[in-house]
C-alpha cells in the first residue's frame, strides 16, 4: 500500500487518490511518519532510503 502512495512522485492529491484517503489525511500521516522515524521527506537521500526499505519489505 505504501508503494502506491510513493508512486505519486510528490503529488499529494494523486497519492491520496491511489491510497483511498483524503489529501489532508495523507499530509498528516506523512508528517507523523517523519516525526516518528526522524526522517526528512524533503531530503532526497531520506526519501530514497525510505523507498528502498519499503520495496525490500514488500517483496
């Protein structure tokens, strides 16, 4: 499910639609994820690391 959200390439509305949630819900969840895991979704290295970890755990 997370992969569907990540495939939105920064487009919150598209990612929210793919996940079946409201865009504000997705924004909230992204903020919470960043806080809980001490990552910056603005940092390309953090995003890449997160994407790779999700890909590896969902194979």
